[in-house]
C-alpha cells in the first residue's frame, strides 16, 4: 500500500502509441530503464501503457526515433488533483477542512473497552482510569504512556495483579488480571471409597483406611474398596478413606462409519473487491459486476494509513472471495473400520478419565447398513474405579 501511495503522490499518465515501430520503442525504453506499466497491445501497431509524470517528458526522443504518434489518454495522481483543486478554491478549502476535522476526531478517545474483570465492577475501573486522565473524549496526546498508566491503575485498584493498557486508533483497551483468591477447602467428612463400575482389581493402595479387596478380585459397582472404619468391633475409629484403586472395566460400543464421505475443497476460482475505509464505514470501489458463488469463503484484509505511531481512520480493505466446492471420498471397508474404531477409542478414553488405558479390543459383530459400516466392539479398559461414599454416623455413636 505504501508503494501505491507513493506512485499516486508522484502522478502518472496513460498514453497510447501508434506507429510501425512500436516494438522498437518498447525495447529501447525498457533498456534505458524507463518504468512502463500496464502495457496492453491493441493491434500490431498500437499499444497503451502507463508511465510516471517524471518519465513522461523523457518519452519524446524515443517516440521521435520510432516515428510513432503519442496520444495522452488519462491523467492520474496527486499533481493533477492539485491542479484541479487550484481551479476550485472553495472545494479545496472544504476538503482541507474535512481532513482537519477527521484528524481532530481521530485524536480523541471514543471507546474504552474493559476485559478480564469478574469481581471488580466496570464503574470502579473507569473511576480509577479517570483519575489518571483516561476517559471518553480525552485527547490522545494528553494520555500518559501506557506502561506508566498500567502501573498506576494496578496501585489504584485493589484486587488486581496486572493491568494492561493498549491504545489502537480511537479505542483504548484495559485488560484486567484479578488476584486469585484461594478457594476455601471443605473439611473432609468420614467416607468410604467404593467401586464406580463392575471390574477386576488390577492395582490398590490405601493411604488411609482399611482395604477390603485385593488384586485380581472381581467387584461390583458400589462395593466398598477402602473402608473408612478402622480397628475392631471393640475399638473402632472412623476416618477419611484415601487411596487409589484401578480395575479392568468392560465397555460395549456400537460404532458407525460411512463408506462415502464428503469434504470441502477450494475450486481455485476467486474474485476480489476493494473498499475505501472511513472510520467504521467501507465504500466499495471495485468488483461491482461479480456474480456471487453458490458457496464461498471470504477473507478480509484491512490496511489503515498511519503517521508515525498514530493510526488514521482512513485506509483500504480487500475482500478475497474463494469458491468452495464439495468432493466425495469413497472408503474401503478396512479404511471405514479403522476410522470408526479410532473415534470409539477416543470417546472411551475421554469417558474413562485421566490415566485410563485400553487393554484389549474385540469386534463382536460387523455389518453394512445403508452405506455405513456398523460394528459392535468390546473394550477392556484399565482405569480408576473409585468414588466417595460418606459415612453417616448415628447420633450418640
């Protein structure tokens, strides 16, 4: 964009050359490093091209040498605009006044966005920011450096560990990181650890409490694994049972996978549109007669003009619309089975919890139904099988 702006400021003209030695003219001009662009042949003896105003006056000797005739077609750029404005004084004054107003408006803070706060109200943050000179309609040049402002806000707002202040154009974003308040730990009440599933014990360690099962023993859901009652009948004590118990658990899953899959692809067809951006508005300047695709994806890129670190509310936006299509992929039976089994494994491990491990996988039934592979699969999973069961103490015990 900067290069295009520089070319516009210098100015350029579109010309048409006609003669019997047009190719000789182009060869000689390019050899002498004249910058000719947008060259279009309009016949064997006629060509149009663009050249900067600076180099336009150097063309005369090349045209004379080729014996051709040069015709000026169009003028573009700032020098010609300036010449036009000189003839329209009041219009020029209006344009200058318009940009002056835009500059003034873009030098104000129009929006303050606060994110990250959950316990601290926005009003408290806005009040602290106002004390430091940050508020709506404040001049940008009167704001403190964002690093200094961040530190002052942290000191002024209790319950924060870090505050980030970022200014983009006419918007200021305040990002809050609140201090972490430790959650109050609920006192552990006496409890047993019981089985969550029917299983065969593979691992047991009791950190506190009395283990009632052993390795390789089969248990049912709800059986006590580690008791919270220790001692004997004469001298017993109720404690918080703690420990880890793992067991083999069996899951039967029905999995399905289509033999024909559809997926999205880009066809390679694309079309671009350009816009001039003024603040929050966009004015389309190209791509009017384009036919919309039936399905497409649009990628937008915006470039705003800037002066130093200051971003002006003026720029341009490009939209690239890419046509999207759908293709089919036919899977073999083996490929469909492989994909469906992989999905089933992921679901089982997500359900079985952390540190779960699939020990074995047995296909019980396999068939095809309406273009899908359908299987019933038995999985043997080694996983944690404990949950808490509070011990209810009778009054007077």
